C-alpha cells in the first residue's frame, strides 16, 4: 500500500516511494495468526467467518510465502482504512494473486466494506476469468475473461485526484473511466485480503 507510487512488477518493493504498508506473508508462522507489516505498524490477523480454519501458509508464493484462502470464509484483516482518516487523498494498492479455480466463485482479493463496498478487487464468477475493480458504486472490468487458473497475476489499483486507474502484470496504468466521486471516504472500515469484507 502506497501513498504515492506503486510496487514494481519485476522486483520486490521497498518503502522509499512513500510506502505505507507491506505484507509479504514471509513473517507468518503456523502457530501465529499475526501477519506482520514489514514497513510499519499495520499488522494483520488471519481469520475465518465460520468454522475454525483460517488462511493456511504455503511456501509456493511468488516471492517466498503466500497465504492460501479457501474461497469461502477465510480472510486476513488489517487495521488500516482506505479513507481520508488513514490515507490522505491519493493511494495505490498492488499485489500478487493466484487462483486454483478462477471460475469457482466471487473471489475477493482485497477490499473494504462499510455497508456499500467502498473499494474492492475481485475475480468474478459471472464471467469466468474476469477481474473486477470497484470504487463505491462504480464497477470496472480490469480483465474481461482472460485470467487463467494456477497462474500468478500482478494487480494494481490507484486513486489519483478524481481519477481511478488500474494495471495488470506491470502494464501501464489505464484510466478506468470511473470517478473518485463514487467513493465514500467518510466511514471507518478495516481492509481485508482474501475477502471483500470480513
């Protein structure tokens, strides 16, 4: 998560470009639910909406470890709100995503929800292989039906000024055509990975 700038597709990120939080998942162990923020104090917690399972740790991540979500009720929550209280004006979110069944269900990658889905990125089952990006009520398609199962993708979303941008696999930022005015930044809400909301 960056105040300005963005993570790089080819190399691991650093916090020299106004980085706010970095969750590599390399600092997680099986006996600890905490997911450490390597840049700051936004440590997360692994959890589940039901049952006793939580996101499991795998060593087959893109750059070291990864968390594996069941696509049903697993999530990891982070105490940072993508609104004007925690993030002043512009911000950028980037990360790696891999699904073993891209057509299984609506798979939340990252998001926050205060009752109106402030912000989220998800793989949609409505169109198999489609990646959706939403800011408030404004939903945009990042990749229409092109994503494949068992393949890593580098995704990014950026709010800059009144514009909303997205990027896939290190390609140039594209204007989504959406407006920041659809984004409700007046409510507190934590950020969730592996689920749109927790």
